């Protein structure tokens, strides 16, 4: 069985600030023009041009974890087959936050994003950029590199 995408970063921000970035601060590091989430059941739409994913908050534990489930997927990418359109549907984003030696460690598991999917390579590159680079930079310096979605 293939394993889901998983990465970990260590940042200087506190677990509380990391949690905030993963609930009300997505527009600072992932994509602009998205709403915050405050409680379980809230939905958020992440837009990247014609591509969008609607996620529902299914587990929120302040300073500990955030879990979102993709309830609607519309992934458009030139050069990839149309089968990628709804490949994220039903997948889960799980961020675990913990203190570690004076820093904060954040583990992202995108449960369901596995190498067998047609979108895996481009999604892996996307997460490596937005999670590994942009979120880390945001939590270390206060300035991330989100996708700028111009309407």
C-alpha cells in the first residue's frame, strides 16, 4: 500500500501561532482570498485560478492539531489528465503541532495523496513549496509566499 504525502518542518513560532496559521492565517502562506475557520464544521475554499478545493474542519485542537476533509474538489492543471479533477475528494489534511526543543514541529500528512494518483507529482511539488517553504518562512519571519489569487 502506498503511503500518503507526509512532511515535517520545525519553526521558531509558538504552537499557538502555528495553529493560528493553520486556521485563520492560510492567506499568509497558502493562497490569498480564502476565509478563516474557527470551529469544527466550518468550511474553507482554497483557490488557485480555476482550481479550487472546499475543505471542512473536522478536528481542531488549539496549539495541537488541525484536520480538514476535502468535500469538493476541482483541480485543473494543463498537461495532466482530467482524472485529477476530483482526486482530492475525500482526502484529509492533518497537521500535528508539538513543541520540540524550544521550537515547534509541524507534521503535515495529506491522507489520500498517494503516488498512484495522477496529480501526485504536481501536488507533491505544491506542498513542498507551500508547506515546506512558504509556511516555514511565514512562521519564522512573519512573511510567507502565498499564491496570489486575483479575481
